């Protein structure tokens, strides 16, 4: 076999990415998911620029204004523009999702990596522990954990979510590590005396990226849902503009102003749907076994 | 290793699993910085005399190290002593007994309904694979799966209670109504309808996806081809040969799904003011009523653990392929 030259290697890589893209776009649902997700991300980034009003400005004369040209999605009891609140709420959702997913990945890689690489009794204990957390109802644990905090900031909530949300990630990282661990190139790395950490980080993890990305996308939807649910129950960050808080504000005044609860919840629904479609599409495109 | 020793080992494993789970719940409760006594008396009622605060800490055992507190708590829990509510000084066990049946009613009916819908639609989607019916069912189940349950509940209230005025949205019975036995049951079921629908949709959608994919796997197997080749009727092939094996993953995931439904019930009971355990937990969480949160959530966790134990044993009994 001829040695692969640098530019040839690059071409092969581009070819692989192109093949992935072809698999991804074959499924219309994943394109829809990618578009929805991109729109939500763009809205979150540009919320201050595109919001027609300041979401915190009170305007008592305009309270309970139904959807109209002036206020596309209406206003709430204090005259705040719902559309602007939804735009700013996207920021909250995304912020929480990014932090929680980051923590989930870090813990998942640590536990799953150790478990898969070392095996034996360490693996046994860690996986038992992982399974236990997996069986407990997450939303209940979240409520228990946040209830005793005096100040519930978004960072606290997102961190707790990440701390509770890593078990699937750990299991997936573990099974990837298990399948890669015995590959000749890893053996070679071990033979030339690289230490374990370096082998896991440089040689095993890059090859386990696909399932990590897929799971992170699907879990981001969960975290967004959980944050909104906590906020809805009154257990979120009271100072944040959250879709969950908006829905709970609308619940008491459904008779008078149906739009307050309806549209923020719809935004939440579309976002979780988009992330799920994107995650499913990525799973097919990256050829991740369908066990996630 | 035989079946019997597997079951015995699984039963023994229950105790460490219970200990670890309760330790997780306990430590989650203590993640927050700050003094529980401080939390008990927020605002006005806080005693200023540090000696009194010290006495309260001592009486509640809060002056001991955390691990001692944990063991005292878990031993008391197993004895059925869950402490007293900070809010109204009533025993937590009594608060739970007053509410538990409403949660059991909601959760069990929801699980049964979700299973029925899931199997029916899942099998239909699998048989009609790649048709319009399949596409419709798959899309609907994805929608149901991604639906934020609290929002779905409020939309149901908006449509069925506010606009159509068909169902009540508050509580489990009509207060002050004098009804005979059947009248009471019907009244309760009318109150149950909307929370039940809300709780069921997510789980049903999940079961549809699960049954569909597991049914498709089974239908591809050789023994199904054999059954068809023998000239058996398609109905017999599907319902007698395929479905039995396709339902194995459904049985396997029963414990997990019960946890999911119980978690969902916590949120949904709150929306509909359904006076069960879920609403109790949320109310107590908002008021930082420490003993009530601890006792109630540990009871829910225990029931999930028991459901998982039963699931594992049932699977071992019905699936002869599993080797231990």
C-alpha cells in the first residue's frame, strides 16, 4: 500500500464529510430539524436586535393586548410584549442547555472512559451506580435538588441538570471505549509507552465523537424542557425570562388572554421538536448504532 | 447460574441499590448551601436568641454530622417515621396517606392507557410500514414525545374547560357536592380526564415508537417467515407469533416508564391541582418544607426501585433466552 500523502488524506476526509452530508439531507425531517435549531440559535444570539420591545418594560396601558399588528403575539398582564419575551427566552433555554450538556459530556467522558478503559471491578461499580441514577425520575430529583436553594440562578439549575444527566453519556462513551480499546492502533499507542490519559483523550475519544454529538443534541432538548418545567412550577430562576415562566403567567388568565400561555409553550414545543429531528438525522448521517 | 439463584441475587442487590438511591436523594437535599433552621424560619418568625436556634438544631438532629443524619433519617424512614411538616406540624406519613391513592389512580390508569394506545398504534404502524398511515402515526408519536407536558395540559384546559366547558380543571372531586356512590365516581372520573390525557400522551407516544421498532425487528426474523410459509393466516402470524416477542422490550422498560410517569405526575398534578403526592412535593418544594420533600420523594423513588425489581424478575421468568 502506498503511503497516504497529506493532501490525499484531506481529500478523503472531505469525501467522508460529503458522504455524511448526503446521508443527512436525504431525510427531509433532519433538514427541518437543522433549520428549526439554527433559527432558535440565531434568535437567541440576536434577541436584543430583533425584539420589537424590551421584554422587561412594563406598559400598563397596553396590558392584555390581543395579538395585533402592533404586538404580533399580544401582551401580558403588565403590557410586556410576548414576542420579545419569547426571543429573550430562547437565550435562557440555550444558555441552560449549553452549560448542562457541557457538564454532562465532561462527567460522562470521565466516568464512561474510566469504566470502559480499565474494566473489571471499577467498571462494575461505576456502571451499577450509573444504572441507579438512570432509573430514578430526573424531574423529581431536580425538584428535590433545587428546592433548598435560596438563590436559584440559571447556572445553579443548569449545573444540577448536568450532574443528574450524565448516565446515558457515560454508558455510550464506555461502550465506544470498549470497542476501540482493543484496536491495533490503540495497542500500538500503548506499546510505545503513551500514558492512559493521553491514549483516552487523543486516540479513543476522537473516534467516539459521533455518538457523543448525537446524544448531546437529543439531551439539549431535555434540558430545555426541564428548565422550562422548573420555571413553570416556580422552581426556576425568578429573574430570568423563561418560556416556562411565561406559560405559568398565562395559566391563570386563559379565559381573558389565551395567547400568553399558548405562544411561549409553542416556541418550547417547536424547539424540542427541532432538536429531536436534528438528533435523529445526525444519528443516521453519522451512522451511530440505533441504541441511543 | 440458574434462574432461582439469579432471582435471589437480584433480591439481595435491592438493598445496596436502595441505600445508594436514598443516599442520592439525601445528598441532593443537602447540595444547597445554608442552614436548614435558617430556612425553617425565613423572614419574620425567626427567633433572635441563638440559644433557641441551637436547641432547635439539636432537637431536629441537625447538629450531627451529615452521614449520621442520613442513617437516622433512613432508619426512621424504614420504620415509617417520616418526621413532621415544618408548615403545619402534621406527620408527613399522614399527609402521604391522605394523598397517595389519588396518585396511584392517576399513574396506574395512565400507564394502562399508554400501553394500550402504544401497542395498538405501534403494531398498526409496523404492519403498515412505509405507508401514509405509518408516516402519520410516526409523526404524531414524535410530536407527542416532544410535547412539553405542562403546556399540553394547559392547552387542554384552554380547549376543553375554558372554551367548551366540558371538564373541571381543579381538584379531584367537586367540593360541597352531595352525590351518591356512582355520582361520586363519575364526578371523580370527570376531574381525572384532563390530567390523565396530559400524563398519558408522552408515555403513549414513547410506547408507539418502541413497539413499532421492536415489531419491525421481529417481523424480519426467520421464524416469522416460516410461520407465513406454513400458510398461517396473517392475523395469527402477527398477533400470536410476532407480538409476543415484540412486547419483550415493553416489559423490560416498564420500571423505567413508571419512573417517567411518576415524574410527569409531579408536574401534571400541580397544573390540575390534583391533590396527590406530586402536588404535595411541589408545594413543599416551594415552601422548603424539608421533611415533606424528603419523605415523599423517597417514597416515589422506592416505588420506582420496586417496579424495576419486579420487571427484572418477570423478564427472567418469561424469557428463556436470557442466560445468567
